[in-house]
């Protein structure tokens, strides 16, 4: 068992798991194991950011194009809220991100780009900052 991390990460991960289970700690690729552990957290953060930006984009569409509201938009809003709630329940350490101004700024920027591209509303016509508080936005019972 000596698959290189760079050549086949899946085979490498299996080998590292086997080494851990067998107690062969001196053979572990600790630097890459640490990278992989960190990447799990980053992946969870990216998933939350993606879901929140899609939610905010649909809330923008809902508010700025009331004449185009569809059941599909409503379902997307609900599905994103449910998925965000599940992610926060399974990974409560993500919750502080919802209060992190810099992180939320990036999420809002993504939501604006998505909304502008989907609706053809110019970015300048959309709010520069999120007009809703995040607890309301992710609440199942709230709509703008």
C-alpha cells in the first residue's frame, strides 16, 4: 500500500483508512490527511453558501418580479430553506457563518449575479446589500 495522494486520491484515502484502523500510525501521510480534513469543512461551507445564494436569488426574483411568480420559484425557495436547515442541524458549527459579514457579502454577491443573469435586471437596479435579515430569509414561514 503506497498509492501516492497525487496519483489516485480515492485509493490513497482507502489505504490511509486501513492504516489508521490497523494502528500503523507511523506510515500515515499526515500532511495530506490534514489537508483532506480541512477540505471537508470547506466543502460544507461552500455547500451552505451555494444553497443560501440560490435561496436569496429566488427571494430577489420573488420580490422584484411579482408578475412572474411561479410555483417552481416557491418550491425552490422552500427546498433551499429545508436543505439549509438540515445542513445547519447536521453541522451546527456552520451557524456562525450566517453572522459573518464577509462571508455573507460573498453569498449576496453570488445571489445578485445569479438574479441579474436569470432576470435580465441590471445589477444596479438590485439592492447592493441584502435587504432581509438571514433568520427571516431562511425561515419556512417568511416571504418578502
